[in-house]
């Protein structure tokens, strides 16, 4: 957990100075509990009493740290977004593929691996995008959209330079097409988690999805 993010959240009034001064281990424990709570239930159903109990603190302390439940959700979203950004920034520093088609297919497949190793984070991600109030989660969702669009725009821009991707289409439009495909894969993955006996080769599906996309955007 990056302490600079905590400081930024404090400046925005999301967490209190008292929370910032807690030991890092305690802050991480509270984050994990809050993340899990909002991953399992929609906003209205999350209980402050249960969150406090699971975190090993009193409800009064929880309120002192965050003031109200909306701040709890924003806190969880802010820390998770930072973790997500760090992971994918590192990924793009070490990716080895050259062709745009391969880079997009690998990025989609890597996302499925990422979620497979971070199922609580995935459930939280899906809750804020599809089950909670749009007004409540708009800020978090927009930040994820901006980040993911930025990653795809890098790949698309390079693909246009090499002639792999059409230059007569706007980068933003192509990015939205790819994002829609990734979201579809994530929804299929979410459904597979609900029915574990159902076997779906998502990586193969990701590769086929990219092949279909390049029928339309290929140079």
C-alpha cells in the first residue's frame, strides 16, 4: 500500500489523519476487509458493524477513520486502482510481443490470469461496474476506463505506425471496441466463477476475439 496514496486520500477527505497514522499492517488489514465487504455485497448491504468486527476495531474507530460508508468505498477503490496501475505499468515494461495483434491478445489473456489470482479484487471490480449505483461509483469507474484506454491506445498507436492497424479509424474508437471485448471476456469469466463445473477456455476465446477484431481494424 503506497503511503502517498493514503496522503492523497486524506487531502480529499476520504480518510482521516488518524487513519493515516496507523501502522501499515493495520491499514492493510482494514483495506483487505473493506475490499472484501464491497466485493461480496452491494453498497446498501455492506454493514459497518461487520466491517469493524472483521477488521478487529470498534465501529466508532471505523467512523473516526472514514466518517461515512461512501468514504469506505472510495478508499477501497483508490487503493485497488493504484495496485492495478502498478501491476500493469510493470507488465508493459516487460512485455515481449511486437505485433499489435499479439500484444492485445496477450494483454487480454494476462488480464484473465491477473483476475484468477485476485478473485476478491475481481468481484469488487465487477460490483462497482455492474451492480452498484452508477452515481456512487462513477469516479472509480472513470479512472479505470481512463487507465485501460491509455494502455490500449499505446498499442493501437504503435500498430498504426507499423501499418498493422487502420489509420482511417480514430484511436479512441478502436480502444472502445477492444475494451468492450475485454469486458465481455470478464463477464464470461464472472459467470464461470458462479458455475465452476462449466469449462470455458477463456484464453482461446480471447485469441479468437482478437482475430475477429482485426478483421475490422487490421491495416
